[in-house]
C-alpha cells in the first residue's frame, strides 16, 4: 500500500493543509516533484503545492499560501477562476483559466479533474545575480506546463513545503503522494 496524503475527501466544506520545514533560502534553486489526484466528487474546489510560509493568511486552500510560491489546480469557478495558476505572495504571476462552465470538461481543468494520478514538478530557479526568480511547473512529463517570473523574489523564512486544498458545497478528493524535493544552494 502506498502512502497517500489526503488533503480533503469528498465531504462538503473541508479545508486541509500539510506542511514540512525546508532548509532553503531565497538564493537557492529548489524543485519539488509529486503525484496529485483530484476527483470522485461533485467538482470542487482545488489544491495547491506551496513553497514559503506555513500559513494561508486568510486565503482559501485552492489559492495557496499568502507568503511564498503556490502552484494551484482549481477545478471549480467561484468567480470564473477555474484552471491552473501560479501565485507569488498572493499575487498571480501566471494563469490559464478554463473557458467553459464548471464540470464542462475543458482544458486545463479536464487534464487533472479525472480521478487519476498525475505527475507534477515545480522548479524555482533563482537568478545568478540580483534577486529575480522564475517558477515553472511541468504536468505529466511535458504534457502541459507554464511559468511565471518574479522580479523581487524573497522566500519566507523559515520556509516550508506544503499542500493545501478545499471543498465547498461541491466536493472532490484532493490527494498527493510520492513527494520528493531537491535544492541547489547558491555559491557564496
């Protein structure tokens, strides 16, 4: 039996988080790879992988942490916002919003809300000079992805790797497994 981190189940009005400390700083390059699962319910709300603080700061689980990087897979449009987004310190730096109604089976939501396991990799690449960074994600080994640039990157300290998710009136399982990380410390 494989270990699975269940962030939410198919019950209404759930909010789940899980965080583990990281030993990285703002100049370190960082990658996380994991498998994610979304499905089995009536379709809401979403889940994120977070690199930064260990607090949502009043944000919903499908929008990620308030301080740090969040790559989010949102399967329910509360305000026309279902799709995939990258946030930095709560601000959107990249998004791909589905152009259909909830549960209408269009990309990018149809890529992940399918009750199947999918491979996700997130890379934070810091600039050699200065404090810029790029956050890129890869979904299912090149099938889909995106990236966003950060002009003034500062990682929360202490830093955490986290997962967050939420359900509402509509529900889904939001699970992750096979989590691995790597970091390259910047040369002094």
